[in-house]
């Protein structure tokens, strides 16, 4: 048995990293467990082939598609800072309506046990912590705010600004996408073409390592173990409390104990860890009396869209500065919610050749020089049958059948139409599948009824009084926005709860 801690936090991504930061001055003795290591600053951080062809920073593991038994490489990264090391740095808030029950063409998106107003003051803190650059007032669906963005929006390059004018001429409302890149006075960002999907060699991206873990680790009360895989969580004799974590580290198995244990491994791996921690008191998995652990797995309906104007090159370097939400809650021709359209980082030829190796490289290079690139995203509705679970040999299995596809196809049509009207003759789309799971969520949903949820509104297990899950596992719905800022805001709220502080109040009258 290793030393005893006040808190063990398993995972160092957006959830675990934010919690460590928020608890850093509490005086509590905290152990952070990370199954990976620090991602190195090296030339390969910015090399297209290293990232997209060699998958240099992805784990050498396969998950199994339970529908056909096929193995696939998941879109996850085991490193200090988690997936935030390679995310696109878009940090939008969820809409007010996203916290309420919403009827979709494909079914119902359930209400959350908290409201937008409960998270709004924590959104303010999260945006400050991750130096978010944005501009309020341009998005017709945006929620109200009690504070402005901490930093001005990332400026649009001329090519993008011209396209924005063309979209506005169509009656659309393109807006500045909130971005966590360090363009502050003296900041590190150089607005390069290797941000979205790449690690930042300059540490200029607002990720969990830079913004949260480094300040936390400056405190003597916080300790980090890297290359340390949590195998199981053990309970006391009663089964009512989590007592310790079995950790595989340096070729040996250690047992480390704590007063409170917080699981922040990502929606799939958090559920897998808890399912693997079954015992006689918890025969279906730790904290799984509801039978919902691992179920309601969601990951968005995602389509990559490339619009090409064959007679005009796109010299933009930092392209990911705008998005369109005019169809988020539907339009006159389709009353159901459709989702979000946001610019991607500028497409490079090597990215296309990695995805389409059978096409001639000169053709792909010509396309990349003339393209405007988008991510089209619709809500993936919770379905009890969509789940993650352990295979007979301990492998990760994912059962996921996409839903709400009619709305997603409607959104794709509108995205194609807006680009053709803007002068792009050729528009190519590819709808992504089970392996595109960077927005995974929902496997330990929170709620007030223990029979219908795994966690309470502060992400504590209904069944195990000192066990918390703090990552996107708690989401009851996926919405149609990037999830990272909401994970951060809830982690800040949970940190207040863990320290006995009253939740912050928004002051908004909604």
C-alpha cells in the first residue's frame, strides 16, 4: 500500500486537469494518475505525416465495433492534458435551450438536472482560465452572458472575411468562433497552420496541461504519476465507499488509497474502469445499480466538408475563426434542430492523402490549395442500446448505431447550399463513423433519480458516497457544440462543492 491521499484524480484531461487546478490551494494532498506521459515538444508536432499518417501520438490499441467485430483505432490520446493536447481549441458555451428537453426529428434530447444559469458563472471562469478569444453578439443562438469574453476574437484573415461577407449577403449570421489560443499581449501563438488536430510545439494552445496542470503541480500538495494505469477501484468492506486504486506502474501493481476518488478518464475509459471494478457489492460494475453505466454513449453526428473554388486559391493560414448557427434550432423549412457548422483548420495536402491514398497526390494538393474546410455537427441523441462495455478478454467494445440522421442530412444540404451560393463549384462531404469519437460523452449520466442516472448533479456516484466521475461521461445529451468548455465549467462547480463552498450564482434572469 502506497501513501494515503485526500484525493486521487484518475486522468489529466479537461475534467481531471481543471479539478487539480481548482483544488490546488485547498491544502488537500492530491495524487494525479495519468496512464500516458508528457507529450514531447518536437518537430513532429507540426508534421502532417507524423500526425495523420503515422498517428504518432495516438495509442497503439484497438477498440472493437460490437456490431461487426471490426477493430478500429479510437480518436483518443493518452498524455498529460489528454485530448486537449490535440483538440481544435474551440471553446463555445452550450445554448440555454441545450439544458432543457428538446424535441428533435429523431427523438427527444433530455433535460439536464442543472440549468445554463448554474454553469454561467463557471463558464466565465473557464474562459478566463483558458484565455478564450471571442466576440459576443454575432451568433443568433448564443446564450446571455454576465461578463464579456476575456480577450478579443481571433481576427479573420482576408479570404475568410470575404467569405463572411458573402454568407451575410445570403441572410446568414457567421460569428467569431471562441478560441483558446494565446494571442494575448506577449502571447505565444503565431497563428500557424498546425493547430486543429496537432499538438502545439510552442505551448500556445489553451490545453489542460498548460492552463491547469502546470500551475497545479507548482503546489507541494499535488503529485503526478505518469505511465500509471488505473486497473481497478477497490471499495471498503461495506461497498459503500471507494477505498483505493490498483495502479499498474513501472511493471508492478501498487495500491494507493484516498478519502475521495475522482475518475476523469474520458467517457469510454471512465465507464470501462468502473465496469472493471465490479465486486460482490457491485456485481454489475462499481456504482452501477441503475444498470446505466456505459450506456447512452454519444459522440455527435460529424461530417467533414471541403468546398473548392477551382479558379481561386485560399492563402489562409489560420482558418478556424468562424462558425454558423443559423440552423441550430431549425429553420422555416425544417422545424427540428439541425446543429452547428464551424470552420476547420486549413486543410493540407498530406491530410487528404492520408485519408484518400488511392487518389493522385497532385489532385489532392490542388484541392487543398483551393478549399475552404468545415466541420458539420449535429446532435447524437442518447439511446440506451448505444453503449461501451468490456469484452471477454478485457477489450473495449463499443455498440453505436447513429441516430438523428435526417436532421444531420438537412444540415449538410444547407451547408453545401451556402457554399455553392458563395461561389464554390465543388463541395465534397464525408460523414464520419464510429472511430471519430473525440466528443464522446454520456456513459455515466447525471441526474436526481438514482434509478435513471449514475451520478448526482455534482457528479458524485449515487451508490458510492466518495466516488466522482468528472469528464463528459456525465452529459445526459450531446448537444451540437464542442463539449470541452462545459466539462471545464462543471469541474469548477464540482471543485467548489468538494471544498464545501456554496455554488456561484449567475445573476441572470432566465
